[in-house]
């Protein structure tokens, strides 16, 4: 269980920091992080960190793929966890 918590902390911190990094790159007109990387990080469990980063840094908030997609990924993950936990209990 501890490994899972550590993994979730790391993957969410990664999503958050990638949002910050991409925002800085956008401001400085530099090479950008692919949108597919943000989606992948979210699917792998970092959706909450990516969502927080999106709102805190005001980055990609106008893109429907992110505004709707990331909360949808998070919702599916939460529902999946609830079903899994209720199944093993």
C-alpha cells in the first residue's frame, strides 16, 4: 500500500510540474511538451496533479480536451477505485 501512495504522489507531482514547465515554455516561446504526454500522465494516475497544475498555472484551460477530459479521466479512476475497493471488501 505504501508503494501505491508513493507512486501516486510522484505521478501527480510529475503532472503538476509538467504543467508548470509547459506554461513557462509557452511564455518564453520555446519547445513545448506534447499534449499526449499530459493525457498519458493523467491516465497513469496523475490526473489530479495535472488538473491542479492546469488551474493554478492557468494553462490549457480553454482546451476542451483538458477542461473536460482530465476531470473525466479522474472521475473514471475514482469510480474504478470505489468499485475495486467494494469488490475486495
